[in-house]
């Protein structure tokens, strides 16, 4: 059986990151990410036959070119990566594939179908099936069934499909995978690794997943529904083996260690940093974490092991907003943690959310003033999104706050779709624009970045940077299928 794995961005369409819980315009991160999950599924698919992975974010084709490529490969199964903001275009591509090749199985996966389940699947009749939840084991079992020409998928957990009578069938939910080391390493031979580059130094980089899950109850987060509350850690040995492969086989020395709270298990972090230093691997890396899970010892070890940037979930400068969001975090913490990072020599990227319950123009302005005073090196801010299966989604639905007409408007990095009792969507958008402008156009910031990140100001990088801040040209929104 021949398997075609697809990140379905077409030529001249907006590039989207579709990786685990992260589904945003690539400009939100000022770069395109390698599709790590697709590469892992590619390693699984090698078991039953030839595999082709096409990432439309970097191998952009017209629809006609894509259909020709699939036909040339003679695909039996096409697996489509999806996300909420890209879903209109994702499913238009899936429908075109099915129309052109009725005998080819077209299957989709991602947060979108995990959150909406049958409700989402019913909207897209071109799909034969969707994977719900963590995709790897479900994909392995479905692929094995297809390779054996079995039409009975009822025993495959975590699946929604149409049977021979075109009835929608949903199997029981799949349990979360306990042993992440049991997964194969992503097959990076399927990727054009040199096309994924960091915006500040133009060096190739990749993601390495170090763990899954988050025990915290933040009302806006989709992680609990996708990866669960239990934190499952990969072993240090498995992570280092993957890093070594990236360095020695693919010449990659820049990494994002991808996990919800990288420093949640501090014993793991110290052990990992020690092992990384003893390995002789010389790499640069970044990670993201909660501010209450770092201390000077952890930061010193991370810096010594090559960490140069740490993303921090700060969210708001108003304690009432943090409490409403069940962040379990004090506004007094960020100044101390940012100062600790600076002392350790690690740059900081602060993440903020505008429009959470209780937000007003006054609390939004308070957050902007707060972020400007923290001493952050970088900042990213988002609009609160009421995703299904989150507490915020349930609250917004019950109160009639949602203004979206399409699922593709559920975009963490896009325009606000929440009209709360205290703030209008347009107010949230203006707060975000003001935050970007006032943070990044400060003379002090511009001078510091010009001296340290001069490549950012070259024309291509500057264009991406302006789109990142929402100041570039507006992107066209794809039509619904």
C-alpha cells in the first residue's frame, strides 16, 4: 500500500503551522515549522509500503500540481493534516483529491476533528475517516487494516468513519499512549530539512517532542483534550538519540524542544541538560514553560546545555484575569522570572492573551504596560479563542459570546471572535495591535535587536516580521467547501 502524507497548503495560500495543539499562521511564529507528527506517521507507514510526504508550506504546488503528484505516486491512502484556522482550505483540498481519485482513501487528523468529532466529520463527506486524539497508534492500526484489505474498522479505537452503507461510525476513544519511547523517531528523510529556517539567523532547525500532557486547568487551553492532563515524558536517552541523528545525518544544530511545560519535571530537565553536555553534541535550543516551574539552578543548567530562548506563558498583567482563566499564577512572578532568565543569559519570549473573561479596555492597557516593564526580549500575543471541549468554549457558548460564522475563524493568532459582557471583538484586536506596536517599535528595543539580530531587518525577514505583528497585508480567507 502506498501512503501520501499531506500538509495541504497550496501555492499562494497562507502557510499554517499544524502541529499538535499549535495551529496558527506561520507568520505568527515568523517561520514555518517542520511537520513533526507527519514525519512520525511517515515512519509508521514505512511498515506497509512506499511513503511520500508533501509539506505544502515549503513545497507549494497548485491544486492541479498536487493532484498530478498524488496520481504519479499512485497513492492508495492520503492522510491530510488539519487545523481550525486552515480547515476551509484543508478540506477543499481533501474534496478535490477524492473527486479526482474516488478509489483513494482520504483520511484526516488533528485538533479540529478531536474537538468536534462527528460534528466536524459530518461537514466533510469527501473524507473516508478521521483520527480522533493522538494519531499514531490509530493510524498504525488503520494502515494495517487497509494494507490487509480489511473493510472492518470497528475494532480500531479513536476513529470516525463511513461504513459501506455510508453510515457514520465512531469507535470508542483511544487511551493515551503511556510509553512515548515506543513511537518511532520522525522520518526526517521525508522532509526537505534545509527549508525550515529560523528567522533571526537563517539556520535550519527542527522540533523534537520531549513530552506530552499538562496537569494545569487553564480554561482556554486545548491540550487537556488532545494530550491529556497526565504528563508523559520521553526518556533522556531517546531524546538524545533523535538529536544526534539530526546533527549527524541532517546537519541540524538548532532545536525547539516541543512540550507543553518543558520544566515541569525539574529532575528530568537537570538530567537531560547533564546528559546533553556529556554527549558532546553542540546545539542551540529553545523551549516553553510555566513561570512557576523555573529557578536559578534549572536556568543555569539549561544555559550551559545550549538553551538561548525560553517561552513563558504570562497571559495577563491583571490578577483578576489570571484567576478567571484558572492560570494559578501571580502577576508578581513574571518580573522575577524574566530577571532570573536574564541573569542566566537566556532570552525570553513572553506570551499574552487578550479577551479572556473579565477583560476590559482598562485591564488590556494594564497588561500592555506590564509587558513593557518586564524586560522581555520578545513578545507574542493572541486573542482568546473559545475552542470546543474547553471551559472557555463552554462558557462562551452558554453566554452567547461567540461571533464566528465559520470554524476557520477559531484562530488563536487571528481576529477575535469573542463578544463578552465587558469587551467587543474589535477592542481585543486593537489591544493586540497596540501591544505589538508599542513593544516592538520602542527605540530601545529596535536598537538592541538591530545589534543582535541584524538579519531580521533584511527585506524577506522584515516582511514576515510585519505580518507577525498584523501590520502587513491582510491574508485572504479561503472559502468553505
